[in-house]
C-alpha cells in the first residue's frame, strides 16, 4: 500500500451511513479529508454509493474496500479540515 493523500486522525465515534433507503450505524475508526475507515458493519460492496453523516458533517462517497465488518470509504469531494477537526472534538468531548 502507498502513502495516503491526506493524514488520518483517530476518531472512534458512532456515525451513520445511508445506502439507498437503508441507514446503517458504524464505528468511525479513522477520518481524513478524503475518506474514512469504519467498522461494525455487514460486508458492503465495493463501489457502493452512500451518504456519510457524523455530527454536523455530511458527505457523499463510495465504498473502496470491505472486509468482514470493516470498510473504507472515499468522499466524492474532500471535506474541510475544520470538519475533520469537529469530528475530533466530538471524540474528545
């Protein structure tokens, strides 16, 4: 695996993914401006489009890999650094 395009921040937080009409809860393990690593989900299909919601942060994205109960998503448009900061603040709150 190569280097990540954006640095990751540890962020164990419960988030919501909406895939089609179905909402899923997951644990956010890592977050960056360009994507997130999640756990606690049923296996998802690579390429599956979704809406990611955590606190006031919302982003469109897609599943880039899924193994067991873990997956990674890539955001269609990178989120702002301030939004990554908000999520980090929720974790430490």
